[in-house]
């Protein structure tokens, strides 16, 4: 009699263990997957690209490299001063983004950087007049073709010179997105054209808040 009780108890314990195991397995299948990021459009996470050393020249003739990105949230836009449409439209939108962030006391460590993809025509003097038209706080970057490519290659920016009426009159097709680098110089965000000011502000603040919680 005792042996039968022991056998039945053992069988019941086995069924209970099997049921518990199946329950845990089923729960894991039904549990929602943990998202890589909170669904912020344009957030490049969890594997942001780390930007390495590069060299460029500001509109004031100073050097600009990796050290100038440290500690800053940097909006990078690549274009050229003779651009007929997308560049002035984007820089106008970025000026509004910058102003809204400043009004919200959220622009203290934000910088807007315009990088030329036409360094042959865009001298520091040309860049200075151009970026100052939109905002005197904006940074314009030029230099040699090799210096510009030390940054464009890392970010994946593409540009191609088009035909023109003369050697000094031509267009340049180029990537139209705005790229966001975090204070550790990591490529963490991409804002596709055209830029919508309120959307860009909201997404930037969401990205900054999210990455701030990642430590």
C-alpha cells in the first residue's frame, strides 16, 4: 500500500514538474520581446557607429575634429553654399529647431554643423557668410577634399558633382539627411528630408532622454 502511495506521489510530482516547465516555456513564447529601443523614429540603437578622428577647417579658419564633438549633441548636415533648394530649406529648419531648443533651455550643449561637400568653391569666407545668414552660432566646415572625406566616409554621406555651364558653375547631388551625434561622438540619429521642425525637436528630446537613461 505504501509503495503504491509513493509511486502515485512520484508520478504526480513528475506531472507537476512537467506542467511547470511547459508553463514557463509557453510564457516565454507569449511574452513580448524587449525592444532594442523605444520606437523613436531615426534612432540608431543599440549599435551606434563610433566616429573616429577626422580633420576639417571652420569658417573662421580654425581646426575642427573629434575633440570639438566631445560633450556636444551635434546636428550634422552636408551640403554646399551654391545649393538651390534642399540646403537653404534644411538650414532654415535647423535654425528653427535650434531656436525652439534654446527657448526650452535645452540647447546648452547642442551645436549645428554644416559640412560642405563642395570644398573647391566653399572657402572659409564663403562658408562664413552662408552659415551666418541662417544663424551666427552655426559652424561651417570646409578644408581640402581629403579632409572632408575623412568625415563623410565614416558617416556614409554620398555626393556627386553634376554638369554645369562652366567649371565654376555646377550642381552637386548629395545626401539630404541630418545626422545626430551624441556627446560621445557616436552616430545615434538620422533625420530624413524634408525636415519638420516640431517633429525634429520632439525626436531629439526623446533620443536624448532615452540615451541618458542608458548610462
